[in-house]
C-alpha cells in the first residue's frame, strides 16, 4: 500500500508540472481532491491492516495530500508569474514619457470665478477662510444681532438638522464669529463657500449656492474703503474699469446698510441692445454695510476704536453675469456640453 501511495504522488506531481493554464490547474485540483480520487480509493483498504500499519499509512497519506496541495499552489503561482512577465514584455509602457495635454479638461465656471476673486483679494492682503456648511443657530443668527423673534429669520428659509440647534448655513456670515474671536484687529478676511436655503428651484433660484463675503476691521474704516474694494474686485473680474453706485438699504444687523450696483461692463454705458443690464446701464449686484456696534461688542472689539465694513453676494449670480448664463440650474448639473464652453 505504501508503494501505491508513493506511485500516486509521483503521477500527480508529474501531471501538475505539465499543466499550462490556471483553469487547468483548478479543474485538475477539483477532480483529484473529491470523493472519487485515487487516494480515497486506496485508503478504503486500510481497515484490513494492523494498528501499527494503519498509523503509518494515515501519516503517509496525510503527508502526500499536503505535498500535492502545495504543488497545486506552487504551479498556480508559477503560471501567474509567467503571465505577468509576458505582459511586461509585450505590453510595456514607459511611465516616464510626458503625458499629452487633455484639451477637454475644463474648470467649472464657479471655480473660475472664485479663483479670480481670491487672487484679487490676496493681492489686497486678505486672508481666505472657508465657511462651515453645518453650523449652530447661535453662529448663524444670534451672534449677528438677529434674535429669535426677529423677522429676518423668516426671510431665510432655514434647513434645520435633527440635532438640536444645528442648521445648514444660510449665510457665510456664520463664520464671522469664529474669525473675530480668534484674532485681534486689524482683520481682513474673505469667506467664500456653499450655503443652503429652502428655495423653490427655477432659473434664478437654487437651494444650494455659493456666497462670498468680505470683512475688514480696522481704525477709521469708512464707506469709501468699502466702495474702493468692491470696484477693484469687479474691475479685475471683468477686465474692464467699472463704476460703483451705493443706495441706502435696511438690514437687521448693520448700520448703515447699502445696496451696490455696478456699471455694465458689456455695453459700457450705451445700453444698446444689452440684455445684461436691460438698457439701464446699471447691474444690481449685492449688499454691503458698516457693522452694527452691538456685533462688535459680541466679539469683544471696542466699537469706539474700531469700525468695519463687510459685504456679500451670490457668486452664482456673478458667474451668470460674467459668462451670460441664462439659468442658475446649469451650475448643479454635470452637463459636459455646458462645461466645455468654459
């Protein structure tokens, strides 16, 4: 019986060495390790042996089974390594060759506008902060001089989260408190990022959009500083000198507040057939303000010594103006044909 087992091992190992593919190895292994393979047939006669012979044969059969299974694994690895070497030989690719430029790669229009805006303010010495998308009721409203009973809260249809007092930011102003309490004046900061409001979606409204806000706190800050900063940013963005117009306006947490218009950079005061300014020469743009003293006190800043200005606008609207995009919904949909235009 020992001779039969030894002969069986030699035959199986020889055949394993002749197998050429992974599938052949797997099929042969499944055949001989089943109930009907030769080793099982041989061991059926073990009941007729003595106890000493049974112990010897069981040990030998287990050793043979281990050797055969290891041979299968070894052959599989040999075939896999051979296939890898063949691929390296026949499908070699030099990864050091410079890649070809992909002329179909485009920046999203919102990304392009944001980069231009940030470049302008970096040159003017501003720091850039990304606003939090999830914030608290305190940071979003209370710290900005908007108490719980104030009607301004109804003007912003807020997404409330299931965790108590947490909201999706309705404005990047929620970041102001964090910045002001972590730094000492003078402060120059730009806060761009995504904000959320429960709006009915149409060509001019979205529930997810980008807002950009600037803050300056220093001594002797006036509306002239605000006007100069806005004009510089818009002139850089449109690559054409623009004029700024300020109109008084009410906001709950500022004193004073203004609406800002800028001269149309497309028709340049002619108004002839201009669908951007609608023949009015002016484009309504954003809100700006000098901050209310109560808000400065909330940030432990002396309103007798320091003053500040801030302004914010919807970046989606500015991108629509710059690129003559008719529908705000285009920004949220991955339309490749639309993106290839920029």
